[in-house]
């Protein structure tokens, strides 16, 4: 499972950033342009609200599950979630969780 989660983590950063980086080259860090494009349609708003709720749920899950399992470095998938998105934060957390579980089993 580690390799599966690792591969999804790579895809989780590559795919979103393949869309973000060209946009940044065109517009820079224009928050006005960003919010204008995000809110152009109801489907755009739907997608963003879905992402925002998913981020909140994921961070709650990361903190709860991570503390239950006695995991350290939970800030890493949280930062990944906030800077890239759920597409990186979730598989990265699952990778770190799997590594943590395997280490405990080998003790």
C-alpha cells in the first residue's frame, strides 16, 4: 500500500499544479483574478465549496486519527492539504500512517 499511496501523492501534486503553474505564469498572484474565475459559474462555486468542506473534514480526520495512532509530524499532510489540496494531503497522510503502522508492527 505504501507504493500506491506514494504514487497517488505524486499524482496529487503533479495534476493540480499542472493547471496552477500555467495560470500563475499568465496572471501572477492575482487574487482578484483568482476569485473572479472561481466564482464565474455555479459549477465553479459548487466545486470550490466541495473542496473547502473536504479540506476541513480531512484536517479534522488527520488530527483525530493521527493522535489516536500516536503519529508524529501531522503538520506535514496538513500543510500539503492547505498548499496543494486534498489530492496530496490525503494520500500523503495515508502513506505516513501506513509507515507508522508498519514500524509499530516490526517492534
